[in-house]
C-alpha cells in the first residue's frame, strides 16, 4: 500500500473565555489583560455573562471573573499576564 502524504495541520487557534457580569471592576481589569495578550498571540476572546447563564452562575459566582483557556479553567479573580501568556504558548 502506498503512503498518504500528510500535510501538517496549522496550529489550533487558542480561545480565552472571560466569565463575568456587568458592573464588575475586576472583570474590566481582566478584560484589559486578556485583550492585550490575546491580540499579541493571535488568540480569540469570548465573554460570557453569568447573569444570563444559570449553570455558569452556580459554578462560578464566587470566583468571577473566571478565565478559561480552551474551555479549561485557568484563573479567577485576578488575571496574571505572564501566566496567561505562558498558557497560550507565548
């Protein structure tokens, strides 16, 4: 049987998710760090509002803001720029 040529797959674009709520000053601080790091490293950013999602509310209410990297919890309350950069491979 012949071998199939495999072209290397491009690296997956990383996703950073900020889980917070309106009027949360720590969420605003986290957003600034996330947007800066994500734009420098080419990651996408999404935000989720715990006041609009009962499951997120139950899971994260006492920890907001919560940051997920590719769906896994990375940090909460305060976002450390160096840790986030490292988690994204930068």
